[in-house]
């Protein structure tokens, strides 16, 4: 069937398309198919990558689907979220610069705005997720000790990374690093080990034992820097 929508990943390596055959597909940069969804009830009329390139949204008739970069749905029930009756087909999708909010326009002339809650991050027996009640709060749970800690941020969390006893929380203009309390209590300190000010959108966080990689993208191009967990820039 006809292709109705197409969008490049901000990372430049893959493409998502939506078609009249009621499927969305993920392609590599040479046009080779990497993933094809099962058939939806209606044509896939819109698609858009989030700024970080790790998820994308697909619009159809009164439905929106959120998927990871491989094409698999981010949530249950096929990752679909229903829109109100009479919204019509979704003909346009756009993400906020920090990747936390998705907007879409429908055939009825209406516009929806939805805040996306990121999936939980796991490392060892710790699990971190953004609170559904307050997007400025991050809940860290210790599965083995059945404890939880609440980390309060100044702004809404747009990205989390958890590894090696450190939690990296990204907001609109800051990157805050938190550490697990010593002594094996399963608790996490609410005081950041370091705070970095950022001007551009953070597109990727990768952690290792002693440091972490921070990638940002902006109008002047992207940048990649490595920091120690105390906030010192290494390179």
C-alpha cells in the first residue's frame, strides 16, 4: 500500500514509515526493512521520532502508539492509547524539545497534548522510574529489601539512566547525579552528587563504573562529553 508518513531518526541511522496497509515499519539507512508491525485496525497516517531517537510515535484513526527504536511497543495492549471519539485520524505528530510531551493533530481539527512517562530503568536489584503523579519526582525501589526512595527534582525528568550505584536524571536544563547510600540499606540520597547545567537537549546517557557519557544535540550540532560522577569533565 501507499506510504502515508515517514521520519528519520535524529541519530540518522533508521527510518520509520506508516502505510495505507495499516502497518508501520522501521528501515535502515539503505532502505532495508528491519521491522514490520502487525496490522492495525486503520492506516498508519503519521509518525515522529522523539528528539533522543530512542522512541517514536505512530498515529492512526483515534489511536496513538508509542514504540522503542526497534519497533516494539513501549506499553501493554499493543502500546496503543485511544483518543476521544470524533478525533478522527491523526495527521500530524510533534515532540517537545525535551522529548517528554507529544502533540498531535486530527482530522476533526482537534489537537491532543500528552505527557509521556518513561519506562523504568533497572540495575541489580534497584529500579528507577518517574512518578506518574509528579513528573518532577523519581522513585527508586530496592526489590530485595522492599524499600523505596523519592528523589525530588527542580524540573520534570525527561530521561533516566541507572547503573553502577548511580542514577543520572536529565531535566530541561540540568543533569543531576544521585548515588545509593552506603551500607546496603537500599536507600538513595536525595542530595545530588553533582549537578551539570546543559543548554541543549540531552539525547543519550551511557554509564560505566567510573564515569558517564553525555550526548547533546542542538542547532549548532551535537556534542559528546565524558564526566566523572563528581561532575568533573574528563573529555
